């Protein structure tokens, strides 16, 4: 299933960052690309658990680019950016999980992402299969060697965990800092490298379906705009 997922969702190259971006353009681009590349939950928040808890997955993530393409000198890129991420997770004690994610190679050099999450399931109801978790996430991304982003956030996530299906939903706050490259081949209107800093509320909704040790997850994240992602993984 992982092999089929990899060959079915092919990452493709786009020029994600238009040239001649003003200060307001840079903030708008960072709102989309910085938050769009943030680390995503994309699985049941139910704890992996102890020494035996391991998760391995491959996700396909989409960032719509229509609004970015209209900024600055405008871009003729496609309407969205699609790339693959690999996730490795390990369960620790006290219902704490640590997960790392990265774009695998070989993959087009137009985008590279590295990030991680710390998840703590701190409350589980006794009268129904529901739980609350805190998720701290951070990620860094590079787009065409023209924009580098660092995005961090904190979310409170609720989940309903049935036998084979988990629903999760949450809200929080995130911050993204981006460096836009200047110079002859750069993207700023000043010709110098410039930094932008933006914040946004975050909402997330998703579903995870389990089939034996394999799961499939779908997720919608909303910052300034919505992004979409799907994942196939194994928990053991």
C-alpha cells in the first residue's frame, strides 16, 4: 500500500515564489507557504505507547498557490504545490509521542521540509472513547532557495477513538517567520533579503481509518487559507 501511495501521488515542481514582492506581498506569501508547510497531525492522536509504540507513514500534502501566484510580478505556476513527507514516530512514557517528518529523496528540489511534533494525551473520558491532547509542532521549509520558513504552533486536539475509526478536531495558534532572498535572482522589491513574521489561529479536522496495523488519514488544516493532506502509515 505504501508503494502504491508513493507512485500515485507524485510531487511536481512549481515556482512557488513570484518576484518583486512588497512587504505586504511577503506577508501574504508567508501566510500561505509558511503555515501550509507546518507539521500536520495526520493520524489518530491516541498515544502510541511505551517501548513498542512506533509509527511510520508517508503523506501527500497540498498547498494551494492561486493567491501566491497573484502577488508581486505574478507567477505562471500551477494552482497548487504537492509534495511527499515521510513521518517517523515513537511513543514514550506518560502518553507522550515524538514524531519527525521530512521530505524524502529523490524529490524535486523546489521544496524541502523538515519538522516534528510532541504530542501529549493528557485526558481520556471514562464514559466514552474520547480524549484530549496537546500538540506542539515546529517545521522548517525551503521553497526554490528563494524563501526559507520556520513555523511553530500549539494546538489543543480532541479525538473520538472507536475500534477502527478515529475523528480528531482541534484549534490553536501558530507563528511563521520567513526570509525572502534578494539580489539579482531574488524575489524582493528592495533587492535585499527581507524577513517577515506572521501569526494565525489554526483549526484542524481529520479522520483516521485503521485496517489491522495499517491506517489511512485525511486532514484539513485552516490558517489564513485551507490546506489538505492524506497519509498512509503503519503503527506497531
